[in-house]
C-alpha cells in the first residue's frame, strides 16, 4: 500500500473551515498559527509515509502472538514507536508542563488522521491521550507527576478497562472488586475483556485505568470507582518496579487489524510479585469512576470518528487504482455502450465528497463552531 498525506487539503480545512488563525489569537496559543501547523503536519506526514506505511502489510502477515501471558507484537512496531517518541510526535497536544508541545487539539487531530491512514494498527497503542485526559485534573497532583510525563512522551502506554464477560454495554453489572488497604492503596481483582494493547512489548510499562467496586459501594453504575493499576509498580525514582498482579490470559483472534492485540486481562490471580490482588490507587473520589471514565470515552469516540475519515482517505486512492482491473459485468458494459454511467464512479465521487466533508466537520467541531438555528417560540 502507498500513502501520500493530503497536506494541502488538511491545511486548507484548518485555515478556511476551522479558522486556525483566529484560534492562534487566543492567550497561550500564539504559537499555533498556520506556519506552525504546516511544519508539524509536514513532519508527521514524513514519519508516517516513511516509517509506518511499510509496517502495514507486515502487521497482517505477522500478527501479534500470545504465549504464557506474554504478547509479542509485529516486528518493527516497537522500533516505530521509539522513533515516534524520539520525534516527540506522541504528545503534541499535551501540556508543556508534562513534556508536551502544548498545541491545540485542532492541530494534533490531522496528525492522528495521518497515523490512522498510514496504519490504524499502530494508532491503537497510543491510547495514552485518553488516559491523560482523566489524570490531568488538578486535584490529582501526585498521580499527574508520576504518570503523565511518561504517558506524554510515549515511554509508557495506557488502557481503559470497562467491559467484563457479563458486563458488555450494561456497565451496571461490573463485578471487579477493589478492597482498601491500610496504606491507602487498593487490591483489585476481576477480569476485563476487549482491552486494546492491554499487553505488549512496545513500552516499559502499561498504565491500566480500571473500573471496579469498593466493598461498601452501592449497586449499579453509581457504585463504580476508577483506579490506576500499572503493569509494574512505580519506584520512588519513577522507574518500573515489581510486577503487579495483572496477567494477560489470552488475546482475541480477529479478521482485521491483527497487529493490534486485544487482550483478556485478569487482575488478582496471584501471578505477580506483590501477592494476591493487583495494587491500584484511587483516581479522584469513590463512586465517580464512570464520570471520570467518560472523559476518556468521549475522547475515544472522537478518535474513532477520525479513524473512519482516515480509512476512507486511504481507501479512495486504492479503489481508484484497482477499479480499472475489475470487470464491471455485462449489465454495466451494456449501460456503458448505451451512454450510461458506472455505479462505481458515482460511488467513488460520493465517498470522496463524504471524506472531505467529514474532515471539515471534525475540524470545525474542534474549533467550537456550531450550526446555529433559530429557536422556536415555545423553546424560549
């Protein structure tokens, strides 16, 4: 597969649809003008075209593998992530306080789109922005200083753990338990499923954000709390310490994005170096876990939408390239002789229009614009 980032289209949308220059006039965003955005996007495009695109086919041919709790990712992906970190491309929109570039999400989003277009398998590991959004609260100073700099740099990656075998879309059925300890920590036990990059060999540590219930928590969604459960406990100097009691029981066998391991995680099975029960720390207040988790979920929803735009952007050129090879069939040949039009051409045009429009909608939404309609008299 070949990929050429549509830089002109992206920059046009940023400038004329999302009014990037107006955003750069706001306090603290003076460096986020058109020139800076163009430089960032050009650097990101070069990285994706030269480093990640060649890994796309390799990811399908040599998918991630699981053996005795250890997940080995596709050859080349760890080196690609290291180059991403060295280029400081992982934390463009994060605060400079934690090592990020401090750019607005409006500028970082085209980079995410290019990453997904080059290979959506690699973007799945960069879930740490969702974790950063939940940990960025001012009242979590100790947790912020411990985890955010390494999540921003890409040294560590993050996951969010909601779903359980008996609790799919109905999170009120979550049964994972969190038992308080004398030192203020909690012992976490339970099983989580569908955890993207829940286990891998691409980073020194994985920070799991886990929904669980304390013993006195009420039933239903109002009784869930959010906990930080790292794969390795963090030493006082910030280095990874003892192996926590979180274990990858298996990974899913999938039809696509095979290089992205989707893990089943077991907490509290006494398979680490800390005894029975994974050691975790409460995020914020008890029984407000779903509220905090929705910060990450909303970020994930936007990212999934951009992933759709990115895949469409990649698929359209491939469709045009392959279309002449396909036999349109006898009916289309008859229509062609009669002066008709091939449905494939119309569909390609419509898909192209949708891709451009969806990108503009996403960028304008980040800018904060809304389609204002007059309110009816009964709504005033």
